[in-house]
C-alpha cells in the first residue's frame, strides 16, 4: 500500500522535484508486528533533513497517523517514507511556496540470511568514492547515485555489502550501512562530520556503547585499521548488525562484541529480531 | 505535453529509481520554431551518461521521434528529457533486467531579460561546494541537490546565477552554466575532468574558439583569475552566453568577445536567438 499526500495511490507527477533533482529525503524503517521500529529517531533525522534543505517540516503526528494506516497489522516489512520539496516551476532555485510531496509505502522485508548476523558477511571494497559535502552530511537525502554505482560495480554483487572510501582513501561507510570496529574495549567509528549518513542505529549504538563498557572514539580510519581490529561490523535499521568475516579476500575475526550489541539493540526495539 | 515511455501522461510510479535515488539522467534543450537546438550533442551526452551509469541506451531514432511529437510546432520552449533506470526492486543495487523510464516534456521557455546577454549579469558566489566525483563528472545526472542548495542560499535569489567553488576554493561552474574567461586572446575554462557537467554549449564553444582566433587553455581557476580577466562569461543551452558585469559586488568588464561568440552560436543554431 502506498499513501501519497495522505491518499492511496501509486504515482507522482513527472514534474516533482524529487525526480527532477533528487530534491528530498527518505527513511527506511523496519516494521515488526504492526510497529515501526525506532520511529522517533527516523522522524528526528527526517526533520533535521528538512531543516537543512529548507523544506517545510511535516508534522510528526501526521506522519505517525499515516504510517499506522500504511503498516496496518503487517507482521514484518519495511516502511519507506519519501519527502520531497514538491513540484512545479523550472530551474534549480526552489519556489518557497511549493507544497512538499509525502510518500509512505510498505515494502516486503528483505530476506537476508540469518547467518549474516551470526557468522558474518563477506564485504567488498568498491572503487566509487563517497564525497565530502558538509551541507548534505548526515542527512538521508535522495541523491544516492554514488551508492548505486558502488553496488553496481563488477564483483560487488557477490558481496553482502560494499565499503566506500573517500578521496583520501579513508574508509567512511558501507553503501547502505555505518561502519564500526572494536579494538579491545574501544569502539571506533568514522566521525561523519562532512560526509555520509548518520544512521539511526549508529546513534543507538553510540548511546549503548558505554553501558557495554566500551569507550567511544570517533576518528577517521583506513583499511589497515580494519584488518588490525578485533572485530569489524556494520549497522543499519534493517540488517541490525552484520559482523565482517572477510573483507576483499582477507579473513576478519568475528567476535562476541557484535553479538552482544545486536542482542541489546533487539532488546531495545531498535532493530528487528 | 508529456510523453512517458511513448504514452501521453503526467505521472510516474512512486517506486521509480529516478525518484528513489536520483538514478538517471536528464537533458534540457532549447526549442525554436518546432526544432530542438543542438539535439545531437544532447543525445550524445545522454548516451554517454547511460554508458557511465550502466543503463540501457535509448535509441536515438526513438527519442527523435518522440521529441518531434512532444514539440509539435512549438515556436519557443524547452524540451526536457529525463531517462531513469526504471522501477522495481529494493536497495541500491539495480536489477540488470529493469526497463528504463523515458520522459519527454515540453516546458515554457524561461523569460530571461534580453539585457542579460547584452549588458551582462550580476553573479553571486555561493557557499555550497560542487564535489569531485570522477564517476559522475561530465554527465548530466539527476543528483542535483548541491545546485538546488546553491541557488536557495540567502542572497543568491537576487543574482542571475551563482558560481560554485570546489573544496579547494577553485571556481568550477555556475549552478546551471559553464564558466569561461578571456585573457587577451586566450580562452580559459575549468577542465572538469573529475567534477561538474560538460555542457553542450561549452563543447560548441571549444570547437568555435580557434576560428575566432582564441587559444584554448583548460585549467583550474580561482576568483582572483576572474577579477583579473578581460571578460568573464557563462554558457548554457537556454541562456546562450551571459557576460558577467559584476561578481559578488565587484565590477567586471563586459567586452566584445562574448558578444562575438554569442552571435556565432546563434548563427550555428546552438543556442536560441
């Protein structure tokens, strides 16, 4: 089911700026037993994105209401929210009077193997770089071609996820996930100050980490740091946590830290069981 | 009038990857007396973009046929072509079996003051940076948020166009145009090897320049180079050539070179009279 500006439908005007320029935002939210997991964090990031792009913020209550309509009693799925600046006019400069377009759709949950969470995944390193852009950093906007190209590279389809480097060769992110490593009791993750997407699960992890006895260090990392780590893992709202058992052909250690963290995230209702 | 995959319509599925990820390309083409100006150059860039993104190339004859349907006998307008990877599936990795979405629409020509071409424009310098991305450089893809943010900055609405710098402080492009300066008989323009859009009019200018007695130098430039130049001007397929008479409050010289070039571009049918 899809709701477009509150009305059931399946299409948007071909003149919507979301299509013309990627002028909008989205959220991908796990649905379990009729509930959207970690919904507040997703709404909060959507609101931040609207402020950053200068788009009128949708009311949280309206989105909650429409989300419950779309989700219904769905036992397991994905709620996708797309919020664009709307349609009309010509040229990059947006008319301040535009009415944003609101799309909520329920999708089938991806059938990732449970083994990804337990035994870990094989990740690749892609050539497509993720770019520094302070104005767009952190928010989940609709300009996602680098991620599409990353996953479309030869050899990446065989990997469960692809790590993306910046132009300086620092590892910044998975194509659809945030990156962490454990070094003893220290949890390290890229700061993402001017690059990437600040994940909702990443935010939860940074809150939980001290309770697990982990010290948090947000610093840039290179591939050697990953190979030298005790554990490397990825997070997002659908996968939860995937430890890496291999990266670009080199074996990595799957430890107990990522399992402990996943258990806690499931317990807190942040990611699907 | 809008043709979507050859059929008159005005909407696209909300699940099209053009909307979800900006996974596609576009062209903006001037229409005069029922003809799309410089159409071959636009088709050629669209084909290059398809190859770079790994999208099936639309047939040139098909696009020509549909363009003539959409344009009809229109005396003056804009033909916009949008070509996306199509719809379906979930996640960044594209299904190789997707059928691309083809949108052709006729828009009203923008009513730029004729004085812009003659007396020149006031341009601003925006804070939003244009980013280096070799994989996307040159092609006209749908990820245009930086350009939207650039034109939406406070103070830029009062300017006819906004110049965009890269993170190193080099001037790379106008938000919707390519940048040139004349220094004596030398025409200088940023090389755009890893950044920006390679404009169809820019391409024509680089071909014409030697015939006007200009030596071409493609090199990076900073703002001081613009202030020190004999002439600075911008190009795109709708504006033709706009000389700069002021940049961020400093006066610039409007010389005869840009007028000569515009006359030639109009004569060659590259830009509208």
